[in-house]
C-alpha cells in the first residue's frame, strides 16, 4: 500500500516542499527549471561521467576514477578537494554554464536517472560509469545522511524512512527504476556498470575494467601498482571523517534492519525487480 500523506514521518516543510516532480520522478528543488537544458547539454567524446543514485559510493568511486584516469597519487588526491574536480551536473554550484566551459577531459557527476541525462549520451557520446549499491546498505546510509543534513532535518524513524524508500518518495525518485534504467544499458559501448561491493570484494577486476573502459594502457606491473594505489585510497577514505559513522561499510544494514523490516524489504524488492536479472549479495 502506498504511503499516504497522513503517514508522512516529517512535516511537509521538511520533505514535501523540498521536492518537485518532473515526468513522474521526484527531484530536489535545485533541479527545477533545468531539466530541458540538461537534456540538450552538449557532450564531448572525452567526457567521463560518474552517475549514481545518492549514497551509492559516489565519493569513493570518483577518487578511484580520478586516480585511474589521471595517474594521480593517492596521497596527492587526499590533499585535494576532489569535488571541485568533478562537479555535479544538476547542482546549483558551479552551474551548467561553468561546466560547459571546463577544459577537456571533463569529469562530471550526476544522480539523475538515465532518461533525464543529456540526449547525446543516449546516442553513445561520452563515457558513463554507473555504480549501484546494495539497496539495504544504501537506505541506511541515506537515512543517516538525511539525519545529518541541516537542510533536511529528518527526524522520523528509520522504519518510516525505509518505507519512503520502498514507496519511491525520496529525492531522485525510485532506486529500483534508477538502477534498472542503467542495467538495461550496461551493454552499450559507452556505459560501464559497476557494483559498490566489488571495490571491497574484487578491487583488481574493477580497476582493470576501469582502465580498459577509460582507455588507460598499462602492463601487468603497472596494473598491480594501480590496484595497490586504489586500495590505499579506499583505506584512506574509510578512515576519513566522511565515513566516521560507517555510512560506507558493506553489510551496514544488518545492524539496523529488524526481521520484519527485512522480510518486508525483500518482498518489495522482488515485486519491483522481478523483470530484472540484476542481483546483489545481501549476505556480505
């Protein structure tokens, strides 16, 4: 049963007024008035895009991608404000006009669903790296994020927040549709589909995939060195203040979900993902 307004876990000011709907998808307010311009945004063949649903490991992925694509040193990256190097397309800052003028190769991020990204991307232009995360870990991290974000001031329970997630009532719309939209295009030549958990389970294969996808030439020794640098980067990120409350930990959901919540979530997952062969290892 869809959540009614009476079941809203926070005040309308905290949630309902912070979103607007575009073609049936709930988006953050700063996207208002930009969607048509985003659809016609001009791409370059050298562009590299990182796209995720929020809290899918975007910060960690962007650092790994930057390291692989630029040959940067992990210690150097740790001293940089990496967000300035990879602007978010739809965010107010730096804005579309500034992103348009960035020098090539541009590294750009977005949380938008596949259908809202620039039309040229659908036609094979630019390279797109999409990362999906186990939705149970993701919803816990998203909840903690909303609790800590002053502009959202979420004060509902995790159970209420999880119900919102299952009913597609959070920013950037349905996670289920978001991941399936990119999964359906995983065989496109300009799309690389990754899973967050693989950074911890099989980093070597992921780095090799990234290097190949980005056209980075390296022999076995260079690849091993790159994997070690990425591993060092991941360790640094896990120790950083950003992950101090363990939002990036794999298996985070096991500390939060009750038995009944897990059963409900599994049921909704099966209902919304039944057409897809995309799977996640919930036992990790």
